[in-house]
C-alpha cells in the first residue's frame, strides 16, 4: 500500500488508529517498518477524540507485548497529512551539515 491509498482508507470525520507497513527504499536499501498512525480530525466529536487519545498508550503497549515491533508512532489531524513525504521525513530525518 502507499500513503495515498492509506489516505483513502482513513475516515475523514472520526478518529482512527492504523497499523501501516511502509515499504520503501532509503539510500538504496529496502525498508518495511510498521508504523502506528493515530488520525484525529479536528472536527471529530469530542468524546471520540478523548476516547482515542486516552487509549492510544494502552493500544501501543498491547501491540508491543504481543510481539509487534512498531518502528514509529505518528499523529495527524487530517488524513491529507498522511503522505510519502511525511513518512520519509519522520523515519529518515534530514541531517544538517555543520558549517565550517
């Protein structure tokens, strides 16, 4: 799956958790980390946002004890934020060179 196809699967009007195996290349090497994405649209019902936000830690803990290694946990407020650029930037942040 791609980030674009994931956008289409996430609900635009209610909070959701998503596990996403992101297959990509970095510096010529293949990678396929599992990402936990918490999408919480700002216009969601307050009760739903509170429920998802308060249970996120327990869900991540359960995944870990179940043996699933989550490489990164991300939180977005709009499904449109989920993009290849966001995922790449989170997993492989640019390293600034020191000026001499």
